[in-house]
C-alpha cells in the first residue's frame, strides 16, 4: 500500500484500530473539533462510572472485534483461494484424468501412438449382365478368325436392336419383313462358315469337344427358328415373339462362345490368321445376292454436272441436225 505523505492525515486515512467505530477514531484524531473531543471525553467518563456494566460492554466489544477480525481473515483466505482456483482446478482435472480407469489409460496410450493407415482390399466390380458387347474378346495382334466372327456377332446384335425398335413402334409389315430376312440371312451364313471351317479346326486343335457339340446343337435349334420366321408373315401374332426368342437365343450362344470357346482357341496352337482368310473367302461365296440384304454390289455412280451439261449440248445439236434436212 502506498504511503500517504500528506501531514496530519495519517490517523484519518489509515486507522490502526479497526475494532473502533469510525466516529470515535475521528474524534481522537487531530482534525476533530473541541466540541467533538469533549463529547468523546464525556462518553468515556460515563462508561468508566458504570463499573461492572462497562466491563461487560468491553467484553462484548472485544468479542465483536475478534469476530470482525476472523471474518476479514476468512474473507481474505477465500479470495486468495478463488484466485488460485482455476490453476488448482486444472491441476485436479488433469490429475483426475491421468488417474482414471485402466480403460481410459489404454485409450490415452493408444491415442499417443501414431495411427497406421487403414488398408482396404480391392473393391470388387459390380456384377453386370453379360452381353455381346462386354464379352467380345479384345486383341492387340493381327486380325484373326476370332475377330471376324466377333464382328459378325456385333453386327447381328445391332440388327436385332433395330428390329426391336420397329416392333415397339408397330412399323409396317414390309419393313419388318425386310429386316428380319436380312437378320436370318446373316445368321445362316455365319453358322455355316463356323460349322464348315471353324469348328473342325478347333476340334483338330484339341478344344473341348463338349463345347463344340453344344454349339452345333444350338445352331440346329436356331436354324429351325430361322426357317419359321422366313416362312411366316409379319402380321401374325407370334412373328415378333419369334424374333425376340431368336435374339435371346443367339445372344446366349454368342456369350458362351466369347467367354469359353474363343479364349480356348486363342490359347491353343490354331493358326487363326490363316483361318480368317478361309472364312472370308467362304463368306463371300455364301453371301446372298438379295438387294434387301445390302450385298448387291456397289451402287451406280450418278453422272456429274459436266457430263450432264455435255449430254444436253450434244443431244440438242443432234436434234438440230436431224431437223435441218426436213426443213
């Protein structure tokens, strides 16, 4: 506490006896008036004349002073404790955490160690339905017989989708008949070159005979359905249904060839490149000459503008030469 350097005010500003009332302390100070000092002296004389009563009063005043002193000291100790409480509380909390249950100790020890990255297994790709497109074998080598047959499969699949769109919008009967005949003709050529050339070469190379026999039986069933479609009428109720069954049957057969037979042929000692040449030659010989199938040869070229002008000029000059003798 700062020292008061003003003269005559030490008794007023700093009371040494905290048990006395402020008025008595002030009356005893140097700044009190004579009247106040006289009143204080009279009061002290009266208390002295009372005798025993004054002794009891002195005891009571001493007890009150002791209570005030203990209260102020208690207040000071409480304030000091309040000031120290945050740090002590933090220390208690930390000590309580460190001295907690064994499970929490294990958790704290585990969190202190660095965590290893979680290793996840390779996710499995979603299972999709096997189709002609996603089972078509891909190769980086020279085009071979498997590539030729795969191209036929993809082309027939595209034709079946065109027919499905025609059937959904109830297209004209002649338009559906033309596309159905094109599909059937393509399938007949494809099955014939497989039975004549590809399957015998695969059997000679040691390919599973059961797979080859199943493929031949599937070809026979498809041929029977193709004959029914070619002899049927698009206006019949079951015509579109037969085309749908044929599409599903051919798709099943093609997927089996892509996933089982063709990989075995690629792993075998078959000369697939030379076999491709034989298949192409036989396919060209069996190609239908029907204009509806699209294999009727290259289209005729239209005459150009100059040829048409020259034809017109020559034709006009010839007409004039013919008219001159008559005139």
